[in-house]
């Protein structure tokens, strides 16, 4: 199978292949082509390419779908037989997915394989059969393109409670005639029951990524300049930074650190604070910015809700405890970790919930747990303030009223009794965690 840009290239290819095989004592007797100049005599107009019917006159590919009468007996066995259509490109996938859903409903019933399915299901099945017809598509998307300038590959992926389906489309840009669009392939999968939409989005995204990889490998000789995967999902993560001052220089350093680690953002939305005003001209050189009205927190509702959770967790974690800058930075990072490990939706019956970090990094954010059997109890008390309490604040059904403040007792308590109480608390905490 060979495609060419012009008739001369194909004629040269035909001569070379014929000579090579003739010298090897394997002469070719027939050639099939959509060009009459290259086709052999007495060759039928219909042929097959990779299992598809090839209409050479119109240069189209067909996925043949056999029509079924409405008076037939609809059983599970006949419904399963309907899925035997050979369609490696998935051209009928948007229609077949409805048949897969109906077959799953039939399998949930108690009827035997050769017993007719219930009447409501039979009615839906016959309606779908009438809509399921032969599909005919052009063999080449760029048939009308004289000179290909660029190729853009777009994969649209979406899910529902019924199915997951990525659809890769190709946009061929030509200098004169404009843009030519076409569907390359398709793939559908029935969604598992009692599965949340975020988890299905992950499955759909994984299917789209695999399809992009396969298409890149198959179309590596094409001038593909960009590949875009479109998914119907949106989530927000938090990034917290500690600064020693609110100066413009400190803000610039922290923003540069963020850009170095997380790449440059497309849009920066500020609360119009003084530090943003002082560096507004510098930020505009980086990317587009947008400042909301002064003292109007409702303008930034998309991030003000996350800030509320950060402040509440910080207050419940530290209370009135005075700690060093490095310790406070560790607490802030721990809060960021738990903020980005929050479930995307309500906590259901799934053992493993889909978290915000799954959508960003593809995995959960974990930390190394400390050994509770260490002998230095004073050091363990310090690490409990910084590490242990931030670990507890991310659990489901936690007690947010936990407070740790060794200095909030009466002034008459001496240091020896305070240290003894701290040791008791740590031992009790270790026993609770072992349980």
C-alpha cells in the first residue's frame, strides 16, 4: 500500500516494485489504484484495505453494517453478535457506545442467553439498530489540499456516567484554501458503575494520551506542529510561599522562584495589594495581569475560599505557639500538601479517592513519617508541633480543636512540670497512633 503526492512518483514506485519482485520470481499480476492510469484491467471497483471496503471511484472507506429486521428475536446472544463489526479506527464508536450500554443492561437481567430481553430494552435496541448504518468516510483527509503547510492534532476527551470517549481530529492548514478538518479515529469505553466523574476524567485523559502517542508514531512523517488535548475538567491547587517582608524586591524573588519551578503562568490575578501595584509594570512584561477592585474579596472567590481554608488550618494547627521561621515554613508547606490532597468531590464509597494532586502531578503527595520510638522526647515534641499536627489535619473526620501550647498554663508552673506534661502527651500520642 503506497500513497504519493503526484502521478509520476506512483508510476516510478510501480516500476521499481514490479522489477524487484519479477527478478525474485514473484511477478505481480494486478495493481489496484484510485487512478485509472495505474490500475490493472478487469479489476472490480470495490476492494478492501485493512478490512474496510474501498470505493476506488470515490476514494472512500466504508464500515459495512448489516441491517437487521425489526421483527427479529432480540436475545443477549444476538446483541453480543452485533459487536463483531471490524472497525479498527473506531469510526462507528460514537454510535456503538449506545449499543454497549444496552448490552450491559441486558446482562444485568436474569434472562437466559437465548431468551428474549424485556420489552422496554427490546424497543430501545431496535431503535438503535435503525440508526446504526454503514459509515463512509474519505480515505484521505487532505485530498483537496495541494500543498500542506502545517498540521495540528487536537484530541477532544469527555466523559459521562455512561461512557468515556476521546476523539482525535486533524486540522490541515493550507496556504491558499484555508483549513481542512477531519476525524482521524475514535475510541469509546463504557464507564464502570458507581464511579465518580473525576475518576472517569482520569481514565478518559489516559485514553487520550495513549491515542496521541499512537497517532504521533503513525503520522511521524507529517509536519505536525502542535498537539492539543482538550478535557472537560477544571481544578485549582494552592502554592504557598513564606516571605520575611512585604517589599517589592522580596515579592519579585518569590515570583521568580515560582516561575522557575512551576513554569510561567498565562494569567496573574491579584487582590490589588500595594506590593502588586509596586511591581505592576514588571509583572506586565511577564504575562497578562488582572487586578480586582480594592477591598473586594468577592471578586476573587476562586482563591479566597482556599485562603480561608489555609488560615483556618493554620490557626487550628499552631494556636498561640511561637515557633521559628524555618518551622513555620515547614507548617506552611504541610498545609499546602493537605490543601492539594483534598478530594475533588464529596467523599464516596471508593477506597481510593481522586484528589487534586492526581489531576496535576498524576499521584498523591506523601511525606516521610518520623519514627515514634526515638528517645529524644524534647525533639519529638518540637517535631510534633511542626510535623505531627499537619499530618493529622488532613484526615477525614479529624478533631480540628487540637491545640498545642506548652506556655498557656498557669504562670506558677515551673519548667520541670511543663516538660513532664509534654512527655506524657507525646507518649499518649504515640500509643494512639499505634492503635
